[in-house]
């Protein structure tokens, strides 16, 4: 994963635990065949694609409290 993507994504989702959960869920979806929500001229790893999606506001999250 690219450090600059991680730093930018942390500005969008400040809580590291939530960021990890959002990215890991999205990576699983991408590996299962989901289409990326961002375009890139270079070949990105699923992790970098997920980070870019967070940075660009393409994916969000919702907290559920019991």
C-alpha cells in the first residue's frame, strides 16, 4: 500500500480501526470481482484502489451501535 494513500485516507476516516475495517471489506469485494469505483492509468493493487475510493469519497461507512 502506498504511504501517501494511507495518509490521505486517514484524513477522511480518522479512526484507524474503522479505516482498516472499511479497506479490508472493500478489498474482499474487489478480489471477488467488484468493479473499482475509481479509474487509474496505472495498475493498482486492490488495497490501493480501496484507499483511493475512500480518498475520493466513493465509499463511506456507517457505525452501528447495539
